[in-house]
C-alpha cells in the first residue's frame, strides 16, 4: 500500500474516533442536563440550534445568533455573551460547540459568565483541538479550547493548524460549571503544561 493511502486511512480513522467520542459526550451530557432540569422543574437552555441529525435535540429554550431560531419551539434570537434571561431562571445552560466561534478570550469569559448567571449549572462542550476537520475545514472556528478540570481553567488559543501539535492528544472537550466555581480563562500560546490532561 502506498504511503499516501496509509496516511489517508490513518487520518480518517483518527477523525472518526474523535467524532465518535464527541457525539457520545454530547448525548451523555445532554441526558444528564435533561434529567437535572426535569428533577428541579426548570427549563433546559440550549445555546446553539441543533444543526445535524447526530446532535442532541433543542432545549426547552434554544438561543442562537441565527434569526431562524425563532421558527423552532422555544427559539430565542440572542447572543451568548449577553443573554435576555433572568438570573438562575434555567436549570442548565447547555453550550455546545459555540465557544470556538467567538473571536477573543474575553468573549469566551463573557459567554461562560453569562451561562453561569442564567442557570444553576452549565455544560460547556467544544470540538477537540486535535480534530483535523475542525482545524482545516471550519473557518468560523476562531479559537481552540482546552478544559482543565483539575485546575478549573479554560486554556484558549487561536485556531491554527500548529496549536494542536506536540501535546497529549485528548478527544472531546467538556466542562461542567456550577454557580460558585467559575473557571479562569487563560490565554496561552506556549506548549501546554507537562502532565496536562484535557477534560
């Protein structure tokens, strides 16, 4: 077999593993959020409309910058950085694959703070920073994010093909935030700390 064919097969297998892990994580945390909201009797806020058949459903309330969100039940047009909801009016803010579309670490900080303000708990999900597809074919992914659960930090970097090289590969990205423990947002351009394990 030619080297190019082997490389192509390896890249497809790598990306397939990442996408499978991310899909499983999305549904795991969606089910947890749905159960939590049902138990406490508050709505589930999904930030970002469902766009693909493998994604979890929209929330009781779904917020999106796309004005067509208002066509779906519970759809609200708005910005994650300044949400039009009362403090703690939601059970869970389910922020799925949104943060990487923001432009700056300050935008990420504003979005995470807003998610925590409007809900008892927040689930943050981002694409793996090691995804070939997200790096090469998603021009609206301006940032890469690593969630450091143990140190309660989000490491934010510009999305370039070089930012994932030389680090321990982690597939899938998630963080659960509660109302009293907001993560620090770290802008970093150097190598990840030794022993860093993405969430």
